[in-house]
C-alpha cells in the first residue's frame, strides 16, 4: 500500500485520508491505527476486484443516507467502514482476517 501526502485529497475537513485503488492519499502523517484502517480497505478492495468495492460502497452509502438522513452517519455505518474502524487497533488483524469479513457488518 502506497501513501501519498498532499493537501487536497481527500476533500473536506472531516477526512484525513482516502484509499483509492490501494493508494492512500493523506493530508498528514497517519498513525499506525489509521494506516491499519486504510490497509483493511485495501484488502476489501482486492477481494472485490476494486470495482465491486466501489459499487457496493456507493450503493450502501446511498441506502444508509436514506435511512439515517445524515451523510456522515451513513458513511460511518457502511459495512466496509465499520469493519475498518472496529479492527484498526488490532495489528494482527491483517494476517488473521477472513475473506469477505466485511459481510458480518452488513446487517449488524
């Protein structure tokens, strides 16, 4: 996973980093937990061949936006984000993570 430091991407003040096709764009140096969070996204993207990840991500965000009527709350409840936030503190998670582990967060 490559990390690119820049001041523009991701857009908005709330977000520090974004993972696009396994490349992380960050506004500042990321902590180990934040790097782990982004690496979990890289694993999710790979197992869905990148395109599948983005299709599911957008559809799930739109559904949750209708449910919560709040863009940030919708984002935080996307299954990919829930897995990444839940496991970002576990340094060994990358090695022990099962394929499609994000599915357990889909309806939970």
